[in-house]
C-alpha cells in the first residue's frame, strides 16, 4: 500500500513466474483459489475479480469520477502514485511501453505504446533502443518526437520538480549530480539520433529496462509547453484526452484529444467523450451516491477506496455487490518498528509487539474479512505460490501473556510508552493497535497524518515516531521487488526514506539478498526469497498485519471496468466506459 | 418581571437572593433543565464508578459484540443494546457506549467548565478594573477587548491547537477556548461597574476611607454578581459546543480518549447503518446545551432583568 | 462623518497589524524551526532550502515582520539569489505546498465561501428576524412560546447534526436535492442555488434560531422605550410605530452580531464546508491544517480577521442609517 511502489524494475524472471495469478485475487484461476482456500466462492466481495464488469461500453457520454482528494501530481515528471499513474498514463500521456489493458494476471504483461516494440537491448543489455511509431501527435497536432521524451527524462532531474520516480537517476549512465535542463545542460546518456529513435545508455546491464519505461518519466513533454512547476496544472496531452479545465482540489474536466489516432494505440479504448473528476467529496457521500446510483451518478465511479463503514450497505445487497471491484492491492501492511532506537533495538521488544498485535481487530477496522486477509508473513501470498506460510504461529488475536513475558526478559516488565504514525484513514487501525499493545503494557500515542503528507512524514527518519503503519507491494511476483526494498539497510535515506521503515540494517540479511539477486535459476531464487522471508520475520523488524483489497464502487451505467492488477487494483481508465452514453448528463 | 414576582407569597423584607431562588423554584423549565444538568454533571463526576458498574472500561474492545463481515456493525438491535452493553457498542471496536458516553461527559464538561472559569475570572477582573479605574486603564483594556473580539476565534483556536504538539490536550483546549471568551463578560461587568461606582453607598465607603481593593471586593463585586452568574450560565453551552466542534474537526482530544465531539465525529459515518451510535452522543450534547441555555435564560430574567447585554 | 470614517479606518489598520503580529509570532517565532514549520509535513530538502532563503531567518524578527507587512501593501520579492520568487500585491506569503501565492489560493476559494455565507445569511435573517419580531409583538401568546421553544432547541443543535439530518431527509430518503457540488453563480444560477440550498439551510437553521432569540428580546426592550409609547400616544397606527420606530432601534444590537457572524463566515465555515465537500476557504484551511501548510493557515486567519473588522466597521456606519439616535 505504499502508493509509491511501482513498477519496480527488478532482476530476472518476470516471464517464468507467469505474472500473477496472485492467490488472494485469483477469482478466475480455479487452481489457485482452490489452493489458498480464500477464493471467490467464499468471499462475497471478490466475485468480480478477474472479470470485466458491465460488459462492453458504448462510445460517448460523460464518465464522472468521484474523488475525496486531488491528484498528487499529474506532471509526468512527478507522477509516482499508483492511481495517479493509471489516470495519467491511460488518459493524458503515453509512455514508451505500457501495461496490457486486461483484467487479472494479464494486466501484468507489457505492450508497446509510443514505441514500436518493447525496446531493443544491445551491448549486453546496457544500451536500449526504442523506435517511435509513425503519426504520433500532441493535442495541437504537432508531432511527438524522441527529443520530447528525452526532455521529460531530463526535467525529472530538476530540483523544482520533485516527487517523481527516480529510476532514470538510478540507471542512466552519467546521471550523478545532474540537475535538469534548466541551464542548457543535457544528459549525454540519452541519445536521439533522429526524431523517431531514442537510445538509453545504462550504468550496468539491466534486462528488464522495458518495465521502467512504463513510468510517466518516459512520456513526452514538448519543451515549448513546459512551465516548470505550473506544468502540473496543465500537462500537455499526447493521449486520447486533453484537459479542458483543472481547478486544483475541485474539478478536472477532460475532453477528447482529436489529434490522438486510435490506429497508433492498441491499449486505450477512449470510450467516453468527456471525463469529469469531482474532488474533495466526503468518502461516505461518494459511497452513498454510488450505492443509490441515480441520475448522473449511475455513470460515475469512485476514485478512493470504499469506506469500511459502507461495507454493510454494499455486501448485503446483491445488486450493489455486483458493482463492486475488490482486486487485491497485493500489499502487506505492517507495523514497522524503528530498529535503530531504544527500546526497539531489542529483538525481544519487537517480538513482544508481534505477539501483542491483534490482527483480527485490525482486519475488522480495515473493513472486515471480506476486504482484507490477516497477514502471517512479510511477502504477500502471490510470492508464496498463493498462500502465506505461518512460521511464527502467533494466534490471530495475539498472545498478550507471551508478549509480557518477552518484555520482562528485555528488562521492561512494566512496559513503556511509544507512538505510532498512521494515515488519517487508518485511525481505526491505529486504535486497534493501541488497544492490543496496551494489553502488554505498551502505551501507544496515535499520530494521524493526511494521506498527502504521510510518506514524507514517516520518511523523515530522525523526527518520525517509533512505530509506523504502512506497507509494501511487490511490482510483479518476485521476491526481489519486495524484501530488498523493505529490509535492505543500504537503501535507507535520512529524509524521504521509503520502503525500509524499520530502518533494518542486518548484515546477514543484506548478504543473503545479494546472493539471491545473483542467482540465475528463477525457481531457486524464488525459494530462497521465501526462506529469507521467514528468517527476517523471526528477527522481527516489522509485525505484518493485513493484506488489503482495493474496493471501488461503480455506478449502474458503467461498463468495461476492472481493477488493474498492475495499478494496485485501481480501475483501468484505458477501457472503462458507459453502457448507455445517453443516460449520462452531458 | 415585577408582576410575576409579586405572585409568589414571600414574607416582606426577603433578600434579593431569596427572591431569586423562589422565582427559580417556580419555573418548570428551570426544574427540568436543572435536573438534566445535575444528571450529566453526576455522570461526569462519577464516570469511573459508573463504567465500573457497567462492567466495561471506555477503551476496552469487545469483538464478540460486532460482526466483522459487515464492516464491524454491532450485533443485535439498536446498536447492540444488551444486558452486557446497556447503550450498545461502538461499531468496529465493540467498545461499550455507556462507558464512553459517561467518560466523554467527563472530558466535555471538564473542558467547558474550566474554560468558563477562566473566561469568567479574567472577564470579571478586566471588566471591574476597566470600569472602576477608568481613564487610561479603561482605554487600554477596552482596546484589548476590541482586539480580542476581532480575532476569528474558531479559526484561531484550530490553528493554535494544530501548532502545539506534545502537550496535554485537555489542558491546552481549556486554555485556548478560554482565551477568546473573556471580552464578552468583561464588557457586561464594565458597564455594570460604571453604573455602580457612583452610587451613594460606594461614595460613602470611599469617603469613609476604604481603599480601592476593599471597595471592589465589598461593594462592586457583589453588585455585578447577578449578571455575571446569568452570563456564565449562558456561555457554558457555547463552551461545550466549541469543545465538540474542535474535537469534531480532529484537533481536540487524542484517541482513545472519548469526548462527545469526538464521538459524534466518528459516528457521523454510521448515521444510517447504526443510527443509535450517532444519536446517543448527539442527544447528550443537545440536551446539555439546551438545559444550560434554558437555565441561563431564566437566571438572566431574574438576576439581570434589564439585560445588560453587550 | 469623514473624520470619523478616517479615524475608524486607521483603527482597522491598527487592529489588523496587531492581529498579524500575534499570528506571525505563533507561526514564525515560536516554532523551533520556522522554515521547517512553513515547509509542512511533506517537506523535501530542496523546498526547505528554498524556504530558508525566502524567509530571511538571518534577519532580526522585527525586520522579517516588517517585510511581511510591507508585502501585504506593496507586494514583494521573496528571497535572494537563485531562490527569488515574486509575490504580487497583496502578498500574504507563498504556499510551498501548493506552489501558489496564498492570496491567489484565497481568491480562488473565496467565491464559494461568499456564496455560502451570503445565501445562508439572507435565509437566516429572513427566518430569524421575522420569527423574533413576531414573537416579540405577540409576547406571552402561544405563538411566542412555540417560536421560542423551537428557537432554543434549534440553537442547541450542532451544525454537524443538523447537516446529517438534512442530508438524510432531503437527499437520501427523498431525493429532493442533489448532493451539494459547487457550481459558480456565473455559469448557472439555478444549479448554483439548488446545490447550495442544503448547506444554506444547515447554517441558517442554527443562526436563525440565535437571531430569533436575540431580536425578540431586543424588540421587547425597544417597544417598552418611552419614545415608542409617545409615538403610540400620538395616535400613530401600530404598524407605523413598529416598522418606522421599533424595528429601526430594535435591530441595532442584531446588526452588531450580524457583522461579526457574516465576517467570520466569509472566511470559511470550516465545519459546514467540510461536511458538504464545498471547496471554500474553510476547506482550504482544513486541508492546510492536515498538511501543515502554515502560510495558508496564517493567510486564512488574516483574511478572517479582516472580514470581521471590516464588517464591524460597516455595521457601525449602518447604525447611522438605521438608528436615528446615532449620529457621527
């Protein structure tokens, strides 16, 4: 649920692992759901998983998106939040490569977008060449050029434009210390021999570079349109829609970009004529409107997760339940402890937290068992052939006596006081944690932070609280996209830290990670990651809590909708449309 | 009011306080609101005792009382009212609502009363000083009153509460709420003092050589007591509502501490799925505010019939 | 009159500077690291560096404050070196969170808050005053009792409670009104009004109740004044006495409160806007709170104070028109 997690590009194996069939979301995958025992047959919320809801959409009409919040960034150089990337790259700008528009596991497959293919590696995968399709145009009819993509990659380095993915900075040769194109300086490692060819020179061989080019960083921005930080308010369109008006935090209206040529685009269907995003609505009111689904609301979808309070109103009515998407977010939420500070530098104290935690209460606070699964391991089930193992065998409701005993051994028989940071929406979870740890004598103060500021707050390693409640999502089924991001001490940053919020710096763990990363046999590496997961769990840097779904309500007139597995379960905006466009308010 | 007073048969020569008490006793609205206030004050004072009687502490989860598959809705009718949970339970957590409502009363009423005490003390002191000494003192204090009243108080309170971290929330809320209320009462007292300070008995005391301190405490303060009492009762509901509003906006008490405002804020989301949860703290707040308003109205009619309002 | 006006305007400026000083102290002097505080919760190292340069923390505090105040009247260039930023008149600071001048943010939201405030005010004045005056003229009748019991009950209902009842009654259960969604007055007046009706009602019920109580007691007092009795004795019709003499004098205390209330609401009804999801100043303020956007918090506070002070001034001037006893 770390929204910043993305298409992390990692070593090897995407292909061999057959991308997905993630156990907890595998509604259509009979074999998998039978194995994990949590399949769609038992869960009323997941009946739609892996399927397209509402049938095939008709062209035209207005699609309304009801949102409680504004987008963090729509500037392609700064857009690095799951849902925002879905919205931006599916509607407003195209990237070199993108994900297939399909429900379920197929959504993890790459397809060419601006490029003609998935890129041609050479020089031992250190050089990547992409060739653009013919006839690509911006919203004003001018041609999209390779230089424009290079320009956006360069501007993503600009200190004025923070927030975006840093993959270009990590992988491009000669990128150290580069500050963007402001003073006429350019990156020599990105070459554009002609208007339709772009070549990337990397620091080291990187076989999966195509995954990185899905990121908005690799979308075109024409230099003439760049307005620095203001570009965020009006990105220039290369996709099927352009911005008619954008009042921050209020309303975004998209209309068709008539210069977009569907013949060049095999992903985006662009069914609606207009897309209107209304922001700043109350979460509960959004749910109520979509449950009622009357008038223009029938042609609306929700942007944010359905509120847990709305669960009874949805799950008890078959007709409403049929309009619920609940694709697994595939992210493990954890209580992460600051292992660098007392008392959490003591493994017994951390184990006490693992034992004291009441995961059943956390599941209830997150919306109940229909929308969450209690976590028993660090990596989600999809990385364990469908089901997480339970190596610690702690009862779901916790074991306060054992926790007390551990605290006693650690020299804290009377417990201690500490604090936890949770995102605003997770206040209920915070209280469940507070209550559970309180049973063992750990007195917890809850700090709630606005979602927009959450990751920056917990990323400040010096000033943050001892405990934080957050998670991580693998980007495709490989342990290499999970454990190294959450438990490798070498990736810790003093400010803007992400992933490793337990600040876990364990030498044997890091050593083992390097060993596994060097393995060539995918199967062997996979098993090694699974084993390492249990070893790390025993050292207790975090206490895994739940694996959440992304519950999204649809109006009755919505067609072609599914939660996209590669965008954290957000609706795929490339294909969503209306059953009857005439019914939507123009 | 003179007409109504004469209808009660009191012995001639009864003091003003006796008269007031008799008049108060006569009104039904006063009797009802007094008993409501007494009930809630008792609830607040005896909160730990009462919740022990109910068998639940306000922070204790009861998972057996909620249905996790329905987003944590209470099991049973009317928000899970049962022999075990007298007023039902909070959705999701299953915390006992009776325990939370009485502890919430404690927090809400404590903040309201303490803030009122600050306001009344500061306001009376400022008002008497400004009125009695006049001149430059009066000018300075009056300017200060104008200035304080020009502050957008709710916005300012929210801002101050959000800037200050790691302090005792209840104490901080009390002080912040108290900070903006005093000019109202200061103006009333100032006006009253102005009219009192040239009465014959005050002049007589002055001529007899009494110092200003003695005159203030012996002659002026008893004279302003009536309006101050009436006014105090009338600002308490405002204080309760302000506490609730701040907690509602999330800058009030911290979880798991309950207060009525916090409870209402949490329960709004459940108003249609678990109406009892929403109605309970809301009606407590409503009844308390209503009772204090009615009581204040009556006291003002009796103690301050000419209405020395601002 | 002109002299009076000049004196009052000077006073207004004085009060605003005093309020600015207090607010400035709270946000810029008291925090351990004012730059970090202004940077908010989502603070990047680059932004922090820029803010440090902008705030001129090496300058003495009085100098920083003087710059801030001058900026309000003339606009200013914030910072030095590569981190310059021009903030035009009237400069209330710069929101790093939104990459926008605070003034522009406020002006963007103000129409929403103003629509809410003026609409609600019209409603509550109409409802509250007519109820109050009716009750006063029929003192101690059944009508009076019913109105006043209703008023005291309505005044005891918190706005978030009324709002929920209204949402349920007028939207969920009956579908009479749409879920509020701000539509600018200029683009579609009918939509504007029908979308705002619910928040107007929610606010107006509370205020109307308070105004009914206030105007009733004030009317009763006025009607007992000797000059009213004289007018009646002269044989003027009751209607004329009430309208020409009673209302004018009786409404002055109400006017005072009205100035304060309207001024406060113009700068955002925080609770109402957040309940109904209206993108006004109040919600801007609420959002700034959770992201720690202190320049915006400071700006909203100053805006609110300005409205209150100006509304008070307007009310004092109106006195001369309404109440024949007041002359400047």
